[in-house]
C-alpha cells in the first residue's frame, strides 16, 4: 500500500500566513504529504514586513524534532529560517543521527524576507555550512546565493544547488539545477508572473521539492513539479493585504501535478457557440477561454476542473475525455509496452499542451496530456 510522505519542516512561523511554516504546511498538504514542524522562531509579520521576531531556544527546536521523529518518522526535511547560529549547528548535528540520516534534506537558506527584513545575521549565515554539508539540495535566491559565496562555494559542500532566478531581471525567469562535479544538469525557463502577491515563494518551492523527495521522486522531477505548483499558486493568489501578499496554495487543485492520471478536462461538441456558452455560464461555470472564431470556449468549475465546447471540424466525432499526468511520457511509454495502442504519441501542441491520443474499446476518444498552468491559465485566458 502507498504511504503518506512525511515531511519535517524546520522553520519560522509567519503570523500573516504568507511564508514560513504556514506556507510550508499548505504546500505539503496540497501535494498529498503530511507536514510536521519544528518552529525555530515566532514572527509578528504581515504583507508589509516583519515587525518583531522571537527566536525559539535551541533545546526546544531539538525537542520538537525528537518528538516527531521518534513517533511518526521522517522521509524528508525542509529547513527554512533557522533562527540562530547555535540552532543551525545543533540541527545539523541532530540530522546526522541514524533515525534521520537517510531523510532527504532541502535547505532553503532564508536570510531576507520578501519585504526586505533581515532574518539571519552574519554568524547564522556562517553556520549554514554544516547544513549545506548535510543537504541534498540548497535553494537560495540570487541575493542569498551571493551571501553564501556563489555557486562553486555552495557546490563545494557536496550538495546540489537550485539557482532560482526570481530576483533576476527580465521578462523570463530562469531556474538552474547544478550538481557537484557536473555543473548544470537541468534548466527551466518561463514567463515572469507579474504580481505583488509573491510572499512565500521560496518557502513553498522548497517544501514542494521536499514533498516530492519524500515520495521517492528523483530530484529533477521533484523540482519540476514544485515549480509548476509555485507558478499556479502565484496565479491563484487571493490578493490579500496592502503589500507583498500571500500566494494561493489552497487553490492549486486538479492540476495534474501527480504521476497518476487526473480526470480534469472534457471537450464536448456543440452546434451553436453562443447558445452553448450561455448555457454553461448559466450553470455557474466560469468562462476562461472565449474564441468564437475557432468555435472554442473553455470553462472552469469551482474545484478547478475544466470543460470545453467545440464547434467546427472534428466536433461531430463526439466528446473527448482528458486525463492529465505530471509524467506523461513515462506513463504513455508504460502503457505502450503493455499493448495499449495510441493514435498519437506524446506531441507538443501549439496551445501549450503535450498530448497523446487514443480510443477506448467502445470507440470513445481519450487524450492523455500534460498542461501545467496552461489548462486553467493559458496566455489567452479571459
């Protein structure tokens, strides 16, 4: 039987719920894991900044770690705001003990909040070396990477490095995964999402990676899925507060981020575009694509599932049911080896989806696909 991924989060609390422990718990929960916590600091914080910080004594941080490790067990650890140099050293030593030594560690070296508030002093940053030696991967933003001495300095500790490009300039965000002795092994590029509501992006990304590693995913696909989750959470931000608002982790639903298939899209044939659009809007669905020239409209339900109508060539063939997987190519290859016949093997389409097509024994049309943010948030979303 599959087990629930157990993720221990060692980080500070954000009273505004945008970053820190709160963002971590949301990310792990939405990705199907069980989040446990060892809180290193309590902050008075909102979208405008950090007003106060109360560091939790090192002994209490260790007691929280011991409590959950002894009873529930830990598959992966995510470290964010560590609180003090003493706590950093003590946590590194504790994570080397046999009951936690095999747990994958994602280290997000939190130094400065999105608002600009400093969350780690020089002594604490210096103590990060012990955590880097224990980590599987470090996920600093560009200013944090510079404070750690740059790419080679981090890789010298033996951990992988995800160089996040969110603090860089330009309309495209580039994230790079580097391995010790190998250099860059993967690169992701995507359009920058222009929003002030980005509080907690680093925390969310690191925790999402940790959840993937806790499931047994290799590092690269764990990072890829985590990036998709973060981008969707940015697009789903609720717009709270007067400053750097929280993301919308709670709204990332039915988005095909998992390996297994998600039934989340259907396309129905239509004869009258306007009548069909009016009908589905009357049912309470939200129209997100309006393309009358192509005879195509897409609607979103409250749970994130989408439904499309199509007037024109091919529509008369009937409905198409869509099953999404975050590992489409591997899934299709698995099915093909077992005799499933495809009308179209995985192919990148002009609308941003990667699709494979087939029919079931009764002749019903199926599409196995991977769309990420482009199902609910295509570039032409209404």
